[in-house]
């Protein structure tokens, strides 16, 4: 069996990865981390825009999609260690991380873990719509709320479209996932005096109509890298990456930054 065939076999059978399109000879892997309450399939639409030189590997967390039979992980340290154990075989070529909202925090925590353990590092860390870790979140105890209280807060901060709240099936199936994801974020231990700056450049993305994460929250990420920090705004709300024009613009920027033609 050729090395390439073996690598494809590993990726196909890996429950931690959702790969919309396998690439024969990618020059870079882009690992994407989804936001709270959803699954890795949200990145499926990226296939229409991303270069053939990039293999998109979306991280599929337990407790959703084809991993619905697994309990969710609500402790960041446990998640990061299991994540590394299950995907490190895919670090055989250059790679980068992209994370939106909760995914941005996971991407940073994962990068910090790799740095502390002298392991291969991403060439770039893209963090979208998540406050720098030392900035308090607007609602620090979402995972402790009752269903009605949680729905009320999510409605107020426009964290889900109205059709979500009017769909009994979605509420019944996704609220537990949302709650466990919020617990993962809200219980993440963070000490600004102990965190290590990562030797990886960080690019922060924010949306012009986002009432939850604003430009000043993203700019604070510059304090967490030993390399360059840059930020960029995109039109739209907190979920701008689902708006085709903004998504296309963002992926064009990813290509430019990663030097992918």
C-alpha cells in the first residue's frame, strides 16, 4: 500500500474528521473548528470556493452528526488531548487552523498545547468572532440556564435564526448540544498570567454587524502571539461565514495569506 493510500484510509475512518473533498496531493491542510451547537458539516459549502491545493479537514466533535452516540466533551484539556491523539497523523504536511466562535477558542487552545509540548505547529491561526480569552463573555453561565431561559438569551443576542426557535425538533435535539458546548467554553480555565504566547501568526476576523463580538474584542488577540497579528472585518452578523459573498471574500483572503494560488 502506498503512503498516500494509507493516509487516505486513516482520514476516511477517522470520526474526528469531516472532509468534504479528499485531495490527491494537497500542499496544505486547513483544520476547521465549528461553533457551538452544530457539526462539522457547516464547512461543506467551503468546497465551492477553496483551492484544490488545500484539503479542508473539519473537526467533528463528539455528541453530534455521526458521533451522536458519543457523550460530548465538556473539559477543554480532555478535548485537546484526545484531539491530538486522533488527528496528529494528518500533520505530515503544512497545516493551518481556522475556528469560528467556540471553534476559535479550541483552535487557540490546541495551538498552545502543541507549542508547550514541542509538537508541529500550524503555519497560521485564523480566529473568527471569538473574544480574546481574557475578555469576559457576555453571558458566562449559559450552560446552567433552564431551556426557557437559554432560549430567551439566545433570542436576545441573535445567536440562532428564528426558525430554530420555532422548530420543536431542533430545540429538542440541539439544545443539549448547545448546553454542553457552552459548558466547554465557560468552564475553560484561563489565567492571563500563565498563558504562553504562541509562535504562530494570528489573523482575527470579525463582522460589522456582530453585537456579540466586536472589533476591539478581536484586536486583543494580538497579545497572544509572538508573531504578527492582523485583523479583518467582513459584512454581516455573527454568522457571516454563512453569507456567500462574505464567505467567498474570506476564503480569498485565506488563499492570499497562506500563499495559495
